[in-house]
């Protein structure tokens, strides 16, 4: 999904797979804002067509990327392709005036993109989650599932913080277990797990299991980005509610996922950015 100045841009896909930009209802200003929600690689072609069309009109544009695709492929190991670098080169060649990444997975994306800045919306979202779950800052806890999350959100200052340590199977990459760097007991208390991204949610399932062992009564998860795969794992069996944004997730209204409706709160990124 691509928006130009807050309006969805329409494209036609022909039977042979070619894409046509529908310019009929485009509202173009001297300076324009493009909101980019990645759904598949074809969105890059759509983005290019739109930006080239704006260039032909001799106007400028900034790009807001709701979630940076390929951001987990942020290095080359054993001569593997450096996929994120190739994607950022594609975007750089479109020559946007500025690029904003929403809650980037790492600093690598920001470094590779020209004229780029990061917008860490979890700081805004956490304030909302705290209010909604009636979080007591004196007694309840914030948890970061690993050192990376702890470092990313080091400016979140709370009295009670727990950091996890994941044990991985180096052969498969699967998470075998998770320990807590804290002796805190959570009987009758709430905890909010904070991180940037969830796929199947294995990290958070292990986190929740470790927290339940410590007696925590209510466990909530805040992630800026959630893939549709969260519906396929065991996440909702282990946390009381998930808070996320519409940056990736799109299948929440599928009939098979409606059973999770009360356990899922999705914020609209455009509204969050306006706060």
C-alpha cells in the first residue's frame, strides 16, 4: 500500500503482470509525502513509478517507510548477499528529499539510506499502553527480551526493569530458552514486554513462560511491527494482549483470526505520528 499526501495510490495490474500507475486522482503538491507500506516486492516497482512521475512534474517528495523491508538481512555472512544494502541502494537512486524509517530494526538501515532519520514510536505507544492496562510504575515491570532491545530503548526510564537473555540453537537459530537477569518476583503484578518486531513470537512466548514462573499475573506485549505470522504461533496463548501498529499486519480481520480480537490492539501509524 502506497499513499501520496494521505490518499491511497491506485495501480492497475495487467494480465501479463505489468503495472500501470493510475494518475487520475493524484493530488500533487510542490512538496509531497509518500507513505510506504511494504506488502511484496512489487511495491518497489510501484514506488519507483510514482516517484518518477513526480519527478516529471518537477516536484519534490519525502518518503516515510512504515517498516523497512529486508531490515533483518543487515549484514553479509560467509559471502551471503547483503540484501538490505541492495534494497537501500534502490531507494537512494530514487532521490527523495528525506526518508523516515518507523522503528528501524537496527541502525544499519538508517546508515545505508541517504537523508534518513528514524522515528521511534514505541516511546509514544508505551505511554498509551501504560494507561490502557492501568500499569503501576511503582510496582509493575517493563521487560526487554534481550540486550538489543534493552539498548534500543535505554531512554525508557522505569523503576522496575527486567532484561532477558535468549539461548539459541546455533544450528537452527531456534530459541531454546530464555533466562531473566533479575531475581524479581511478580506475584500479582503486571509486566509489559517491549521490542520492535514480532514474527511468530517465539521470543515472547519464552519470555512469558519465564515471567509466569516468577508469578507475574498479567503479561502484555508492545511491538511496533507485527507480521501476520503472529496468528500462527503460540503468542496469544501466552500473553494477555498484544499492542502493535498497522505497519505490517493485515490479516487481523480474517475470520480465522477474529478469535484474537480482544487480545489485539492495532494503532494506525499515521495517527501516532501526529501525536
